[in-house]
């Protein structure tokens, strides 16, 4: 349940002092308590990952989860919690924070079935093999990284979900739409259109704007 007095966009780290805020027995509250105990994740990232994960799982079930530009890897863990039909997850970033292991341990202590099912890999996105059965996800991969995630997923004919951010408009091809639409929206529309032209079915949603103004969620699946 949403706490009207809590700033969900805060970049302050969640710590054990916040535990009373999450006293319920819902899955979200239990995850939030594990995040508080780990003490390494900004509040905003908890809410972003949760809102993306539950929307993704309403649409896409099963498959290996591949979380690109994963940060602490919370999204990968949440997608496994929400659907045990996925065998495991690969969490990839150029540099994995040392505290990602702390967060993973806190979550695994509560849900032992997660043990060994999320593998962290430090790598460039280009070097990660993707397959048609995968579920490729990325939350706020900055600028052109979002395009790379989409390109890699489409090349593998994998399902994909992205929450874009940090739109780099310098020299960008906006398809002439900037006369009607602001630049970031035009860019995201063209991203969706490129996937549609590649045969993908497109689904567009938003996560709550009080968490982030960069809240457009693009989901796509091959036929």
C-alpha cells in the first residue's frame, strides 16, 4: 500500500531505521524490509524495480531473466520472486557494486529458493549472449544504452522491457516528430516503432510519476 507521507523518489538509502514503514506481510513489504536490512539501495530504486517487475510479470512469464545495466540486481531478484517459472537470472553491468552481494544475501535469507539463481557478471552489454527464450529487462539504462538493449534483444528475438532515461538528443533522428512532441517522447515512440517494424508486438505503460518522471515502460514480444 502506498504511504502518502513517503517520498518514493528519494535517493536516500533505505536502512533499518525505515523498517517500521514496511511492517505488513505483503510481498512488497517483505522485499522492502530485506532492502532496509541490506542498507545499500536508494529508496527510489526499490520502487522503480518493484513497479517495473510487477508490470513485466503481468505480461511475460517464464524464461531466463537477463537484467542489463543491472546495478544492484534488484529487478532480477524480483522477477524470480514474482514468477518461479524462470530458471534463473543473469545480472549484467560494466561494474557491479560491491554491495550487490549484500543485497542478494539479504533477499536470499528470506527466500532461500533464490540461492544460486541470480548470477552477476561484469561485462559490456555487447558481449552477453542472448537467446530467443530470454526475458531481457533494463531499468534506466542511460541514453544510448537503452537502444543497445533493444537492438540486442531484437537480434535474438527475445522478449524485452525497458524503462528509458537520460535521452541524448544531440544529433538524434527524431523522425521529424519534434514539432509535435518533446524530444524524449519522440525518441521513445521511434524506439517502439522500430520494434513494431521488426515484427514485435508493442505494449506501452507508465509507472507512477511520483517515483520518477522518466516513467515510460516499453514492453515488446516477438510473434
